C-alpha cells in the first residue's frame, strides 16, 4: 500500500534533486548521486528505492528516532530522512560528497549533521553520538557495504557501538538478478570499466550480520529495473536487521 506522506516526501526530495543537479551541471560528481534519480534511465528504479527505504524505516522505527546514513554520498537519502522527521546524521569518506550533502540539505531546508569519515574506522562515532544526542537507533546503508575492505570488522565495531534493539536497514543490489550481470558486462564494454562489483546475496549478508550480533527482521523488499519485467529479478533489495 502506498503511504501518501512518504510519497509526498519522495516527490519533494526528487523535485529538489532535479533542480539541484541542473543548477550544478558543471560539477562532474553530481551525476553519481543526483543524476541517477532525475534524468538517468534508471531514475524510476531509484525513485522506488527511496520510497521502499523510507517505508521500511517508518515501519521499524518511531518518529524522531536517531538515524545514521552510512556512506551518505551527496546526501539525497540523508535529506529525505531529515525531512521525514528523523534526527539525522550522515558520514562519508569523500569531502566533496559531504560538501554536496551540505548544499543539498540547505536547499531542502533540513539540518542533518554531516561528517567526513572512513567507515572502516571508528573515530567518527563519538562525533555522531554527540550530534544525535545518543547512539543511533537506526542505521542505513545505501549501496555502500560492498565497498568496504573488511565488512566483518566494520560490522563487529557497529555491533559493539549500537544499543540493543537498534535497526539496520540495508539497500544493496541482488547478485542473483540477470540484470546485475548485464550491468557489469555493459560497464566493461561501454564505460571500459573492468572493475567488477562484488555483491553478496541476502543470505550471505545475513550471515555476516549474525556474526556481529544482529538478526534479520521482516521480509526482503525489492524493485525491478522495469515494472512488470521479470528479467529484473528484484535488482535492488531492501532488508533489515535488529541488534540483539
């Protein structure tokens, strides 16, 4: 069922994102965060990703909960969380992305706390805790976890930091989807990018989270590349874990 409040926030965020992307068209880094949600061929998919993520979090966390956006990039999701009423912080390794996130938050008239930091380290955790007035009750990873060099170590630190009952919402691609293989093939041919993305299945992510003290909650939500086209096989998936 569609949540009209969530859809109104999605509409607002994406409308502002489109303006923001066009106003900053000279910035080559804009396309990665904002172009995919506005003028890119997969914009519909990313719109649904945002809607699914907000829906998942709304069902798992109380309004006004402390929320941390891990690997927040240019801050599109971060701004959406703040606009939804969560006490929001974002962390990203790239200073240029944090700068974009600050500018987009200003455009959205929201004030998330934004920090430059390496997710593989833990030195940013006290800053986030101070900014939020406590440890996060919700953590979100958007297409982020698979980039970390040592996921088990990161999740172990996360499990030691978060209080019991905290929710972690993950959005990753589905490596079992035919579209995922096609995307990697097209990247190597068209973009001449030979780097392969090493995604894990939901089952394998769950094993890593279990080792760090988390249990899965709810069902996997997913969206396909094209509506009604089964070849997508739920290319993008959203699922949650609870700290035990």
